[in-house]
């Protein structure tokens, strides 16, 4: 057989360096931004933010590698993001050695993600809730990295967390979990009416509970935490989303995140 007679070689498809979950980047950015509000500015935030952002695609490709039939497809993106994560993570730990405790906690939670990935159930709501918890925890971690408590004791570290950081972590968790339910109800689980009901009930429940956040924060500045939940409830209660493209839905969610950040910033400034 001559070269001309041979069938054309099949093009090798290269796996993208970026996870296809575009909305996850906003999930990574919101807790960092909220943490910046409650911590003192620090150069240590730079390697922390770098490591946090790089950790998501690195972990995504670890999970993809674990559950793939052809795991070699994910070696290049996994190696790329690991190479970006490791130096930033080492720099952050060098500046704040107590971050080793944080690493232990996050590794333990990642074991849960691995368990879901091995069963090809990484889209389960429970697994999404673990990711939301990981993101919300970064509000506290970011604030502490700025304040830099001079201690290795886990108990002392927790005592050093200001009340505002815990409240903003709770706000972050509520916003991200509500966004997860809402987007699932419109896209992946749009044929399951239970998700639409859960999204609406959760959004209204957060709105009704937000005055408690205001009281816990400190009146009157705490009332600034209520309006963004009203915005998110209005979004969840909208009836007709037909014809709305995923990109447009994502922009609506991003707008809600920006509203949360703006009102939280005003609350911090007014406190």
C-alpha cells in the first residue's frame, strides 16, 4: 500500500487546558473578594489567590483522570495546573505556616470529591455542596491571611476570626448554594420540577432569614446585607426562562454575585 492509498490519520484531539465549567470561576472569585473585605491588606494574598485559583482546575483534572477510561488525555492539563499551583501554595505556606492546617482540611474534603468522581456522580447535589463549603471557607481563610495571627494552634486561629468573616462566609455559602440550585433547575435538571421548587424555596428562605444576618452583623449597617438576597430571590422567582442561553444565565448569576459583593462592601465600610 502506497502512502496515497493509506486512510488519513485520525486527528488527535487534545484536551483543553481549562475545565468546561465556566461558572466555577465566579464561585472562586466571590469568596476571595469577600475575604479581602474583612482582612488587612497583605502581600500574602497574592500567592494565596494564585494557589486558590489554580487549585480548582488542578483538582478538576485529578477527578477527570480518576474516572476516565483514557486518563492519558488529562496528563497535560493536570501537569500544567499542578505546576502553577505548587509554587504558589508553597509561597503561601512559607508566609503563613498555619495554612498547613487549612491544607489538611481541604484535602480531607477533596477525598469526598474523589469518592463521588470514582462513582461518576460528581454532579450530585451533595458533592456540589462540598464545593460550596470549600469556597465559603475561603472567606475566613483569606481574612485570616490578611490579619496574620501569630499562632499555630487551631483553636487560637478560630478565635482570631472576626465575626464579620463568619457572617460573610455564611452569606457566601447561601449565595453559592442558591446559585447551584437555580442553574441546575434551568439546565441539567430542567425536567425535574423538584429543583425549580427547591431553588425558589431556598431563595425566599434566604431573603426571610437575611434580617437575622443584619442583627448579627450590627445594625444599621447590617441591613445592607438584605438587598442582595432580595435580588437573588427575584431572579429565582422569575417564571419564564425559556430561550435563555447558558451564557446569559451565567451573566445573570454573575450580576447577582456582584450585587452581593457591593452591598457587603458597603456593610463593612459602614460598620
